[in-house]
């Protein structure tokens, strides 16, 4: 049988975390800003649809 190398949980986690790309603060800020822009776009579209509707519920 082939021999397998066993890692401790701590070492395995360290290896996984080391392999993941680290986002800089500016990248995180850019992602958050993009998410907010998408939310604003969605809300404007929703408002536009509501304003065009023929006054239901008034």
C-alpha cells in the first residue's frame, strides 16, 4: 500500500489559509462599493416600476 502523510488539523488549516489569496483592504472596499451600486440599480428599477403602476392600493 502507498504510504500517506498525515497532517495535524492545525497544519492542514495553515496550509489551506496560506494557499487562499488574501484580499487587500482596497479590494474589499471595491467589492462592497460594487455591491452597493448593484443594490442602488435594483432599487431604482423597482421604484420606476412602482411609479409606472396604475396606482394600485391607493
